[in-house]
C-alpha cells in the first residue's frame, strides 16, 4: 500500500476538508433514505411543476406578459425536466462541480434550447436567471417537507448542497447559450443593416434584393423617407468605435411616428433612414428632433434631406443630406442643417441682387439700431425664427405682443417693406439669410 504523500501529512486542513465531501456523506447517510426521497419527490413532480408555474407567474413580470399558455406549455415542462435532472444527480456519488467545464454536455441540451427560445420570445436574461433561482428556492422548500428529511434532518445538508450546485451549473449553461444566441443574432442583424444601408445609399440593389432586405427591418418600399446624416466636424479624428457610441443618442432623439426607422454606421458617418408622414406637423417634428440631436452632439454636423417617396429615392436623399452640411453657413450655434435651408442660402448667395438686398434692408436696420439703441433687427430675426407668430416672438424677447407689432411697423417705415405683407415678408426673410448672424 502506498504511503501517504508528504503534502497530506503536513497539511491537515486539506485532509480534514476532503473528508467532508459528498462521497463520505453518501456512506454516512443510508442510500435507502436518499432513494426514498427521490421516489417521494418524483411522485410529486406534477404538483411541484404546478407550484413552480404559479410562482413564475406571480414573481416574474416578463413571464406574465407573454402569450396565454406560455408558462404551462413551455416553462413548466422545462422546470419538471430540471427537477428530474437534479433528482438523478442525488443518487450519483460524483460531485456535479466536476462537470462545470463541460457545459455542452448532452444533459444540458434541453435547458440550452429553452434559453434560446426565451431570447427569441423577448425574455430578458435577468428574468431567465430569476426563474432558475426561484426554481431552486421552491424545490428546496419541497425537500424540507419530505418525510425522509423530517426523520433525518442531516440528509437535508447533502441535498441542499446538491440543489445549490445544480442551480449554479444549469444557470451557467443557460446564460452561456442565451448570450451566444443573442450575439449571433445581433451580429447577423448588423450585417444585414449595413448591407441594406449600402444598397439604399448606392442605389445599386435590384428591386427584389432591396425588398427582401427592407422587409427584415419593416421598411415600406413605397413610403416617404428622408435621410439624416451625422458626421464629425473633424473627420480625421473619427473612429468606428466612437461612431457606434453615437448611435444611442441618434436613436434616442430621432423618433418618427411611422415604422421603418433605420440607423447605422457607414464609413465616417451615421446614416439614418427616417420615415415621414405628409403634413407640416411631421416636418416640424423632424426639425425639432434634429435640432435637439445637434445640441446633444456638438462635435458633429447633422444634415437632413428633403422627403422622397419610395426607397429608391434614398440615394438622392443621402446626397442632399451631405449637401445640406456642406452648403449651409456654419455658425457657432449647434443646429441641424436642412437641404431646404441650403437651397435658400444658395439662391441668396448666388443672386446678383444680393448686395442690393442687404443694403436696402439689413444695413438700414443695423444703422437705425446703432443710432437709436433700438432692437428692430433682433425683433425681425425673432419674428422670422418663431414662424411669424407675434405671441411667440414676444415671449422670446420678453416683451408684449403690442411692442413687437410696433417694432415691425418701424421696420416697414425704415425699409419700405411691410413684415405683414406676403411679398415684402419674403424679401425680408431672404435678406436675413444674407446676414445670418
């Protein structure tokens, strides 16, 4: 017989710990008692399964929100199978922890499959793991009520340890399967998103392929869309990881009323396909959201195209969003740049009457304000920015509406253009774009 190793002779704490493992416990506790306990619990498997279903429904909100019959037809059978797996382990002398590195063992297949189903059913992983913890607590309660445990409470120490280790092992297996499935789906979906964005922007995809890709993201090929481009002000400093982080505020601020919203990273930009409904209200909503996004992302430009009907118009819209950034006068005040604004700027700046328009309006008002310490030009700008609304203009200037009306009449007297007459108002608005500050 081999002599004990020196380590065991000089390290008694380890030897003492080793004498308390499950194998000696199985010798100390009669195997008949364990087998009787297993038989008792198996006889109550259906009852325990119903109790687990009830507790899942009462304690896990995400499970309650799933379709009727989900718990009884899917969750409860998995819970009963989990019970059988644990009971089978009670009669085995080996410690389940030795299997920790083998989470792909066939005995875990059904639990891994259930984790994959939970992911596609929209159950968060926190709720899934909560269910397994609740399973462990409930099963232990039922074990404590067994006559074999009441007759010999020391057996409960063995069973409690096995239950805890079983819950730990199965929870690790299902969490791994859940995250592997989530990672694969997310990666696959990201590839499809990039392919769809590239196909729409380049305009090179055939109709059939575009329809297949767009269907996967709920885009209606005949709906009306615009494109929003987010680009860093210094492109040389951009990095894909930084842009991916910017996707979160983009999706937070751009919230269209219609389905079919799509946003993704493309080269050094974030490109967004934004669904539109007809009407001024939705255009105003988009402008408000895009301006808020520009405020939140000050190191970035935000360019917005015109609306185009059909996904085939996305390529042109993408070019317009880029032109909006390039053509519009950049100011220190962060705001979104719309292609419609760029059109007006281009018309004004390329006009042969640009200087005359400025001299006959803005210059006259600047001189009057300087000589009389008045605020006519500021009032006219506020009137323009508020959509020609007297009340909103007064609120922005913290004055009475009558004061605004009086100042606009003075603008008429000085420039000869009446802010309350449509044609004159157009000239004044164009003049403001000559000097946008």
